[in-house]
């Protein structure tokens, strides 16, 4: 039995499950709503550990799951204490903290057990620290754009040797949708000159030199195999087809051996078996490492480049290895 | 500054790109939502799970169910 923890509207998961059906491999697909308090019990008996999950009315042992695909959904645990306790006093707040600590450890353990049993990706690594990854990429030999994290606009000009009009800002962590007034706003990579106003003081923010790109690379990787696509676009973010007001061109790209080896080394160092890497090639053909997304979207790369990644992922889940 | 959802004091404590602007919201309000990248043949396939989609507060929302083989 393969367990898939996915978002309900993730089309890539749909394609993979189609392939699993074709391969006649049994699977169970669960969404975020199914995963709250999914743990039924953990039992150590006669030195043997077994973790049981409860999905609806069904209880299943983790040992019966051959492989888990962590695809953007989380197992998590949360007591209903905060719903039934309305004291609003210091004791209640402390109890919430106590529960939160217990739940965090429990979740970490269950996710770890699923991962140890054989998994593609891991919810514990859905978010990587972008700053640590930049340090690792540079240590391996990749160029990274000049970057500054500051609270003061004046520092940007002093640090980044670029036209002030060519400085971008992006989140230090992943984007977070701010929902307000019936709409939502995320924090995409943006030229600072495109923002309506530019205050002199603000909270810690990341600014980066905008690389004068020839094209961008989006590279999906799975168990040391790399599937790269070159994206030709004028937008700040190559995937933003609306910035160009025209269709972006995406073509398969063969990575130089040296770059592939460095990327393999980077994946090892940050402990990721799967994910998507963003790079930029500048006008001098230099490779800049931008970031890695452990649970990024790969469907558009697969489709544009005929990589059939859905099939490869399904085969990996079914057989534990990639067909060459 | 009257367009900002946050006052100057609040803005000093927010990341540079993490601010909501009323004018920006109004700009996008009511614009046509992109259709999800979903092909017709998958909507009705037995294993796709998307029983139907509805327009929810201006967004397409997909209703799904657990499936297993």
C-alpha cells in the first residue's frame, strides 16, 4: 500500500495516481482534512514498535505502508482543548504551549516513522531554510546573487553593486497568502522599484541583485536524477507568464556534468531526495543558484519537456527506484 | 499613505514586500479568475476526485473526497 499525502487540488497527484492505477499498485490518497489527529496509537510491545494511523473508520499500521509520498500535505495533531477552554487566563495559555510542544514532538515522530519506512520527500523538509541553502550552494561552488537582509533602505545601495532599479525583494521563508477582503496576496519576487512606495525603515527583509539573465533553469530532481528546463522570459520570475504578456518558452535543457555533480552534492548536503531547483544563467553563461523548493510544482516542466515525471514518480513509489 | 492597510508605525515592523495595499486589492478585485489547469477529461474521471468545482468568493474551489484502490 502506498500512502499519498496531498493537497486536494494538486493536479500532479492526479496524474501520479492515474499511473499507479495503470501499474495496478494499491494506494490511498489523503488530503489535509484527513490528516488532523491521524495517529491512532503508538505501541511498543515485546520490543517491537508499531504506529497505527486512523483514516476515517480504518486503522492501518505504518508497517503495512510500503512507501509514503509527502506531497504538500501535513500529518498534524491538535488537541481540542483550545476550543473547550475559555478561561483566557495564564494557565490556559501555558497549557496551550504545553500541548503545542507535545503535539510537535508527536507529529515529528509519526512523520519520521513514515519516512523511515520508505518515502518520497518528507513533511519535515517541506520548508528548507533558504539562507542555509544559499550558504551550502556557495560552499559547493555556485555563484549566488549579491544578497542583503536589512531593516534599512540605505544599506541596500551600499551592499548591492547594481542599479537600484535592478534590485529584487523576496520572502526569507516561503510565500504566505494574506487573505483580506475576499482576495489574497502573496509575496512574489518583486523589483523594489515596482512597489508603490519604498519606506526607509522596515522589518528584516531580503534584497537581492537581479541577475541579468539569459534564461532561467527549473530543475526537478529525484534520487540524483535531474530533469532541467530552460525558461525564456523577460519577467522577474520566469514562471510569471503575465509579466511578459506572452507565452513563456520552456525547453528541455541538458545540464553540464560539472553543474549536475555540484547539484547532487548540494542535495546530499541539505538532505533532499526530491525537489525543484531554480537557477539563472547570466549573459556571460555563469550559473547562479537561486533557491530550492522541496515540494515545488513540476507539472509544467514535465509537460513542456516531455519528461513524464508523473510516471517516473509513480514507478518510484511502486518499485522504490527510477527506471533509467 | 491613506491607501495602506497599515499605518506608518506598523509598516516599520513589517517586511518590505509583505504589505497589503488597498489600491492593489481594488486593482485586482473582480478580475476574471484563471481557470485551474484542469482538463475536462480529468474532471469526470473516477480517480480524479474532483466531484465539482464552484466559484467561492471569486476563487475556484475544488471539492474532493478520499479515494483508494
